[in-house]
C-alpha cells in the first residue's frame, strides 16, 4: 500500500519524468550541447547471418535456486522477451541436492531426485541446461573442509578417489540419458567445473590437477554416449586456453567446445597480458578476439566458443541503469562472428553468493528481487527485435539488420561511461533502398523509458516491495508502444540522451 506522503512525492516525480520523456522521442535538434552525426543505411546491401548469440544463453546462481517459484517466474519473464534457450548455474553436485552419499560400509550411494526436479523444471519452461559439473560432494572430497567463502559454502576439493569420481560421472550421464533420452541430452552442454584457475578449485597444482579432472570427466561422459557435448576449461579472465587445447590434443582428450569467462571491468593486464589502455566498454571485444585467435591457432582449431559468464562495468551502480543497453550493444557489435554464445551473468537476482539479499537490487540480473524489471530487461527485449541478417556499417554506434520479412531493424546508442554525465547526440540516418516516405517505428530505453530506479526511489526504496508495488514499478517503467514517424526525403533525425538505446524498424521496399 502507498504511504500518502510518499505517494504525493511519487506523483511529483512522475510529472517531472513525463516532462523529460520527450528526450526519447525524435527531436529537431534544439538542444544546445550535443554531438551531431550522419549515418547512411544501405538497406539492400549484402548481408551475413546474424545469430542472436547474446540472448540464447544466460547465467544464474546455483542449481537449487532453480526450484524456487521466484527463479522460475524470472526465467519465464526473460524467455518471453528474448531467445532464452540455455541456462547455466553452479553446484549441481552440492550436498544440498543430496547427489552423493556413502553407506555404513563406505560404499557410494547416488540420489538424482533433486537433479531431476531441477532439469524437469527447466525443460518444462522451454530452457535447456548447461550442466556445469561442480562442486565436490563432501564425502567424495579429498579435503571435506576445503570450502569456498561463498554463503552456500561449496566444496572445491579434488575427489579423494578418481575411480569413484569416474563412477559418479558415468552414473549421472547414464541417468540423464535414460530419463530424458539421447535426442534431448545431446543438445545440452556439459562444462567441467567453474573457474578452476582461481579459488573455486583446490587441486594442487591447479592447472595440472584440473586438466586431469577434465580428462576423466570428458571420457566418462563420452563412454555414456559420444553425442554428449563436453568442454572447458571454464576459466576466469580467459585463462589457460592454449595450454588446455594442447593438453587435450596431445592426450587425445575429447573436447567439443571451449568455455571461459571475463567481465568488462577486469584489468586489461589480467585479460590480455598487455599494458594497453582500453576502456571497459571495449575490453570484451578485445578478450573475445584473443580467445578466438587462440582456439583457431591451436591443434584443435575452430571449436565453438561459449562465453559462459560476462557482464558490463558495474562502476557507479551502472548495471542498474540504462548504461547496460548501449554497453551490451557495443559488445555485440565487437564480438559478432567470434563467439557462439555470450552468456550474460545473470538473468535473475534470485542469487545468494553473498547470502540472502536484503534489498531488491544487486547489480547482476535483468530482473531485481520480486520480479522488478530493470533497464537491462527492456534492453534485451529491444535487442531481441533485431533481424537475423546483419548489414555491414562502419559506424561504431549502430547495428543494421534485416528481418525475415525484409524489413530493416536498426539499433542506435549513445554510450556514456559510468560516472560521466555525457550529453545528447543528434543522429541523422540517410536510407537508400527503402520506399520513399516510409513509415518508421521507434522504440527506446533511456533515463525516462524502461528505467525503474526513479520510480523505486520515489516510492521510498522499499527493501521488500509488495507484489502490488512490484506491479506498479513494472507498469510505470514499461517503455510503452513504439512511436511512428515518416522518412523525410529518405532521412530521419533522432536525438539520443546519454546511454539511450533506440530501435528503429523500416518496412521492406515493395
């Protein structure tokens, strides 16, 4: 329920936001401090396939969270506006799922009932798993006390017996194939461990012991069926790729894909091993290109690349703001053609690495606690509407695509780094290859469209919003229907505020 005083404040804030909303809609360029740019769109130019690699896979917290209705609500919501097909999470072997035990004689006992609940729930909602094989059941651990500092205290030890690990992997693979069928499970991805190059793996030495674990796991799964897809090394900061592929080649270890992680805010030295000056907005493109080159120069070239964790720069709370959209769009532009999946971490803030959340926003997800749609949610919904063919364009703030019906879908952005105020940018688009005086639909996410934070603050920033308040947030922040315009002499001018993301759709030329 609204507090009357807070509700009055909310009304005043809403009026101010509505007055500012004209910034999203096209402008004649009357703002005083702004850049001006002209971009030509060749609508009939040759195109290349443009798979939506940024929205087919998302990350999330740990396996048991997927049994919560709040998690599944978020999954369904994100799937409704994206091409969400795979989800990855940690700790499918954690003791809270009861997978591995030992009887009074010390013999292994398996229980896959909770794993079945996890995967049944995903498949019922049209999403397949990336099976991240982690972490170590305590009774199988070489060191039962080797616990990670995360709130759920996962065990990061190697197994006490590699033979027992082999048996568990074989039993798990067989169980999944028997339950879901090889036609289904062959479409999953099996990723061995999580970030073994840092404190998520306690093997000594780290690299060699992980490679041994990977070899055993990959061979175990392939014995169940050669159609099961297995890969790694799932490293932090894009580490170990050349050594991993050389090891697999030299030892005839199966590998169907390469997976790794990096985040836009990580130091350049860590990601690239150089002292280059690269803004966070450009680091993902650089590190993905590095790994793609490493794979293609390896003894096992051209393997699929699954980037199973990434996110934009979190500085100044930027992940809660419209900055996410332009930052993601720029990464899409830079990594197109080099990566098969770019898995945003995470789709949901049902997430407990630091413990139960005490407020809705935690800087990772597309949706905040309670199902609040963040700007990132609307950004991904907008980017989903791009076509599946890309038309080349030299501008650094545009993606030009063609849809299956021949219409042209264009994304424009005005990227301003976190902590900088930025200014408006006026862009004039010149079209060739479209009908004269074509209609254009224009949608946007910016400070006043798709941005829930002002409404959340106006309502007093409740730590535990009611369902009614959440619905109010989502209703108020919804960007609304597209604006309709008409090309003038085959041109259109739009003015983008700082960190605005625009989608423009022009019908096919008849």
